[in-house]
C-alpha cells in the first residue's frame, strides 16, 4: 500500500504558502541539529510561486545549501536552466551547481560526489510531469531501472527527455529519498487525474517514475496539490 499523504488546497497560493512553511520548518530543524541545512528543489514552471513564498521567509539562507533535483544540459545562464531559476530566486543561499565538468556524464558523477557531504537533506521536493516523470527520470529512457532503485547507491545520472533539450542531469530516487522530508508539488486537473490513477494502483501506471516514488519510497511522500 502506498504511504503517500495527499494535501489538497483550493488555490495555488494557499498551497505554496503552506509548503513554504513546511520547508522552512525542515530547514530550521536541520540548522538547530547541525548548523547546516541542504534543500533539493524542482525546476520548471510549477515551483515559481513557491520560490516567491520562500523568498519572504526570514531564514538564514547563507547557511542553506540548495540544489535542483535535476537540470537541463544547457548553459548555466540559459532561461531553461533550473539552477539559474534557483539562483535568481534565492540569491543568498549556497547554490550547488550540477554542471561541474565538460560533459553531462562527468558532471553527473561530480555532482553526486559534491552532494554526498550534505546527506541527509533537510527536505527534497520534486515536481511531476503530465507523463508521470519526476526529476528527469522519464519512462522508457536508458538507465531508468537503476535510477528508480531505492536500494542503489545515491547518485546522479544522465537522463533523456522526450522533448528538447533532451539531455538532462538527474538525481536518482535513492539520492532524492536520502532526506528527512520528501514531497511532490503538482498543480492542475490532468496531474490530479494521473495522481489518482497511481494511488489507485492502476496497472497502466506501474512503469511510471511517479508510481515508484509513491509506492516504494522508504518514507511517506507528502503530495501537495492545487487546481
């Protein structure tokens, strides 16, 4: 049985404010325990409102290390870059850049190594695509099985998206779940329908990365949804 916990909100603003509060609590708890906190955040358009809410939180951002859950293999200052979005939204935080080498493969190895010293994360928040992908783990892509294996070594891999830019860097589920708190943020009716099919154990969803996350994660996944 899935241990996912669904939190429904009537508006995206209410959802973002509640989630920003939870993430802030996670960061403050980590800082109280170890004077350091690490946070993984998703890219794309969904988290933009959440990042605005986080901007308004009076957190000691200079003590917080943040990284994207995944990244497009584009220039560091490209508009498609998840890391660039985080850099602009939370400029006082310590940003962990995924692009650490000249190739995507070498960068994935170096990025995973750089994150090892920040485990466990205070919180890991993911998004979900309409096709059921999480981070840059896409159904049918090469190397997906290891990327979805929670028993694997926490690491990163090169993902292959169905749309451009196709080459991606992604943390695997074992790395994403090495955290004190694990969540997913999603908006809209189509994603709600996908979510309900997954939680109902619809056999047609069992190959999807979101299914593996919600059914096999070693800790309950907190799902935040709004229309």
